[in-house]
C-alpha cells in the first residue's frame, strides 16, 4: 500500500463518487480470475486492489468525522500494526 496513492484515490472519491472505487474493485476482482494473467500482472492488480480498499476505509473514516490527515494516519497505523503482529 502506498499512502500517496490512497490519498489521491480519496480525493477522487470526494470529487466524484465512492461508487466508482467499489465498481473498479469489482471489475479487478473479476479480472484476476483470468487464467492467462502472469504473476507480475496479478501483483499489480493486487496492489491496486489494496490501495483502493484502503481509500474506501479512509473515506469512511472521513465521513465519520475524522480529518483527512487523522484518517490517513490512523489507517496506516492500523496497517503497520497488523504487519508487526
């Protein structure tokens, strides 16, 4: 996950609609079922899915009243905390 990418996607969701991210995730999840994809391609799609899922979580925190900075930092702390366990 890359914080700048997540932040950019959150900005997109705020400007447009969070449904675009949900629909893109559904499309990418369908795409990974394709048997002819190479491992490198699956890695890229997986990274995109992670960043989009993270952006949805951050967007939800912002809607719950946190500032964008608090939401981004809180999300990344949760991610890093789960990695350390």
